[in-house]
């Protein structure tokens, strides 16, 4: 049914006319903005393909840039507090915290696709109606990621209805159908990281 939606939308003239240079219509978000997407990763312009490569590397590592920064900052902070501590018990607690965070970093590649990477991949594959499909704009990318996150938290997964996105997810050993399972995994991972930081 998903593959019929763009065809039926064009047939019934529900979808807007495609802006010049944009790929085929993919979906409309909950704010009424139209998005376009490619049928395959190979059709993407080089600027977007480079960003996809970066996100796939993050997925392979099991960490987004944000998560890596958060965890490495927490390790540095815990070690600094351990060096400043006068009492052996306090020093040991801070070293144990740094060790727990380091172990979290080691186990990440065996876990799920990071949430930020999932939304980043979806946003790269989707071209918003006011966006140049041949360029990558970090500001628009951030706006799209936030829109998709807000929609997902409200129970909408319209942004997963893109052929190139679905094919790229298959490369990561995930799928659009696994979105609910991924969401639960994301919550568990975020709760675990938060608990470690509170040690």
C-alpha cells in the first residue's frame, strides 16, 4: 500500500506539483510540509551521499556524535573528580563511574541503531519542499530531525515511507517495521546512560 500512495496522490491531485529538480513525492508531515525522496541511495547527489556515509559509520560504531561527546565528557569529568577527591572511597566511586561509562562505550556496537542516527538518515533521505535536493544544509537537517522526532513521539512514523531510507536501514540490519522495537531500545539505552551519569 505504501508504494501506491505517491501514485494515488498524484492521480487524485492531492500531492503538490513537484518543485523543479526534486525527486518524486514521498510524504507530507504533520505540519503540512511536503517531502520528496529517491527510490535508491545511488540516485542521491554526492553531498547527501557523503552525509549518509557519515551516519552509516556512526551506526556501525553504535554511537552518534552526540552520544560519543556525552559519554566521553562524562568519563573525563569522573576521572577529574577522582583525581580531586581526597577520600579513597570517593575516588573509587568516581573511577568506578568512569569504568562503567567506558564499558558502555565498548558494548555499543553490539546494540541498536542510535536514535539520532535513525532520524538523521531519514532526514538526509527526505527533501523538504523548500530545500535544495543537491545540497546538504545542516540547519534544515536539524529541523527535519526534530520534526521527525516530535512526530515519532506523538505516534506517527510517516517519515519512514521512503524507498531509499528503507533500503539503507536494511544495510544496518534494521527495518522500518522495527521502529517500535528500536524506540523501546532507545528509551532503555537513554535510561541506562542517565543512571550511569548519576552514579
